């Protein structure tokens, strides 16, 4: 019996060193760094999705991304609709001929097709070039019509994207950049002034060369000239923005541009 107990104790004693159950050898900071780098390299070597990284996206986060993408798509559609509306308004304004008969029966004016200028033709048509699209020249301050508040374009800049309050990046799309127009509002009055620019129903467009685009960023820019609402204290100022997405080729020369606004079908050409 005593021999069996001794044999068991001896067997256990011999087996313990083979189990690895012992104190870990202390490592220096340099040794820990080497091990970490080796482990990272091993994982990177055999991780087929290494380029994608590892990121958990909850259903809630995914829904927010989907909602933001839907909002961007609606914004694109809205800009396209507004662009077409401006083109249609300018077209209608340019086709109006004050001396012509609206019935088009050729009975107006001098009796020869109702034309009030150029060469008259059969059926009331005219071979003269149509006049330029009608638009009213106006300053920003006159357009806004806010007592004691002066509005003016203070800066223009070409940027590839715009970061909203450090958390949201707005991009104009592939091959495009933003032509950013800064409008400064100055309260020259003796009291603070509340403004709600969205109530004015103004839509802005910008023309560089022969390219015209609508402003974008509505709903995302907290200081958007289209939608800003807030108070400007007496003697205070507020910088408001318009972002116009142009092709990069157009943005090579922005020394000359035209800013327009549309309100209830009327086109205003903004001057300084």
C-alpha cells in the first residue's frame, strides 16, 4: 500500500511540470510590443477581409445611414426640379412679346402677324431673335427686405467637401466640387432681430460660364441661407452659406459668376 502511494505521488510530481501550470515569465515593454506586432501580423496575413476592417453596425445605425441616403436622393431630385422650374420660368419670361396678340391669330400690332419688332412672318411668327430671359436686378438686402439687416456676398471659395459641425461631411459627387458663397448678414439696428429665412421661399442658383446649378445642402447646413432661423443681436453679424455643386472643370475659373434667386416664379439677378 505504501509503495502504491509513493508511486502515485511520484507520478503526479513528474506530470506537473508538463502541464504548463506555472508563473508566466515577466516580459519587458519591448518584448510585449514585439509579441503584439507578431500577433497582429499573423492575423493580418490570414484575414481575407483585412482591407474591410472589423466593424459592427447595429440595425439602428444602418437605418440612420439608409435614412440619410434617402434624404440625399430627395435633395438631388428637389434640386433638379427647381433647376427645371427656373429654366421654365426664364423661358416663359423670354418668350413674352409685349406687342403681340395673345390669341396668336395674327390680328394684333400692325396687322401682319402681330409682331412688334423684327421681320414679320406668316401665321404671327417672327424671325427675330427672342429677347433675353426676363429677370429683375436687385441687391440681397432689397431681396430680403429686413429692416436694419444688411446682406452682402462677403466671400467665395472652391472646396471639395464641407464638414458640418465636425460630424457630417457633405460631398458634391464624383468629379465635382462646391462653389461656396458666404453671405454676411449685419444687424445695423439698435435691437436684436429675429429672422426666419425659410419663410421667404427663396431658391438660389449660380451660373459660371454657361453652367447653372441650384444650391444644395438644404436640411443639413445649420447656417444655410435658404433655411436659417435665429436671432442676430444689435451690431452683430451672421455668416450664411450657399453650396453650389459644379463639375471640377467649371471651377477652374470662378472669377466671374452670376447669382440668381427665384421667388413665386419671379427671377431676381442679385447685384452688389
